[in-house]
């Protein structure tokens, strides 16, 4: 696994992404962030808080679908927490973009970062599918279908993998 | 033969224990425990924030705050236990570095304040939640507890991130 990530990072170094990361690294915003010690930790805190909101919302939808929390209708619970998920995803993308601008080489020339991005896009597409498909059929129902429950669990696993990727960006071999 | 010096205080004794050395010398243990710690902390903060936001007046739904708390609390406590265990394991591996790091000490202080705030709130205002949760606005004490909790946990996260940037620079 370490070798695979190392080779992937080496490959990234030989793509146009390397020039892009270098040019971002010389831009005024990156230089400004580099001169302000607290900028990156603050972006990271915003990023973590946005993940907290997303992940807690995914957990609450799951808890309701799996009957571990039953104080609100399935339709209301899903609608309420999906709203939180979409807003926090917007904050997540913005704070993530600031972190890339702040440390372009560390992020863009990093195999784990791209694995995280693939997982993130998958989670977003999965959430859209859940929102537009599964959740639309919750109206008037007391129980979620087996498919919806499975989709919910998959989302929890995906978010755990995204957070794992986020932490392991710092430990990427290469 | 041990490559580690004789411990001169309790923190070094913890750090040079077999558990501390095992975690510190492993290439994967520290990041793995750290990852579980982050996932647990994210769950704690996310679920607590849902209740805090309700307390300070962010409605968005008709759910009673006591019901919301019942839904979230099992997740909060489960995740908190996991965060505490993993946090302790991370601490053991670098105990002496953590104990001289002001951000780590500030994080501990903030955790204590968040705990005290929650305890005080539950022993006072929360006892009468059945009487005020249907009111259009919550008592000032509930709002203050919600705001304090949000601020304390925000600072916990900030201190936690700052530890990562400063560990090992203090002697």
C-alpha cells in the first residue's frame, strides 16, 4: 500500500499538476497564508467543524432509519439533516480550497489527497442520489426501506474513509 | 537493551513505558489512533452542536430540545469514550512533549470547562426543561449554556490543531 501511494505521488510529480501546484505556490494568496502562522490552523478548524456538521447529520439520519432515534418522522428528520449536510458541504469545499491554496504542493502532489477527493466526490454523488431518490419516497412512511438503510450505512462508511484520508494526507509516503 | 534514557519524571516514565514506546516506534499506530480520535471528536462536536444550536435559538424544525438531546446523547457519550481512550493512547506515546505544550494544556482546560458547563446546565436549567421547551424563546441560562458549549468546543478543536503545529518546539 505504501509503495502504491509512493509511486502514485511520484507519477503526480510528472504531470501538469506539478506546474499548477508550483504556480499556485507563487501566487499572492499562498504567500500571504505562508506569512500568517494561524491561517492554516484556522482553515483546518473550519474544515473540521463542517465535517462535524455533515457527519453528525448523516449519523442522525441513520439513527432514525435504523430506529435508534425515533422522535421525529422519517421525512422531517431526513429533510432537516439533508439541509445541514448541503450547507456544511459548501463550507467544507470552501475551507478545503483555502487549504489547497495555502499548501498546494502538500495537497495536490499527494496520493492520499486524491484518494480522499475520489471518496468525497463519491459521497456527494451518493448523497444527491439519496436525496433525490430514496428520501423522496419517505413521505408518509414510518419505516425506511432496506435499500435506504443500506445507503445510509454506506454514507457513514464513506465519511469515515474521507476523514481517514484527511488525516493521512499528513503521512503520505513520498 | 533500552535505547531510552532513565525517566526523570512521571511523564517520561509514561512515555518510556512499553505501551508508549510501541506506539511511538510504530509507523502506523500513531496515525491510526489519531484518525480514530478525529472521527470520534468530530462525532462528539457535531452531535453536541446540534443541541447547542437548538438551545441558542436556531430552530429549523419542530423537534423538542429534550427529544433532540435523547436522539444525540448516546452518540455523544459513545464517541466521547472513544475519543478519551484514543486521546490517552496518543498522550502515552509523547507524554513529556504534550505536558510542556501550552496548547495541549489549554485543550485540557477547555475540555474541563465544557464538562463543567454541561454538568451545571444539567443540574440546574435542564431539570425544568419540560416547563420551558415549548416556550417561544428559551431561558437566558439555556442560551448562555449553549453559547458557552459552542465556544468551548470550538477552542478545543483549535487547540487540538495547534498541538499538531507546535508539538516538540517547547523545551
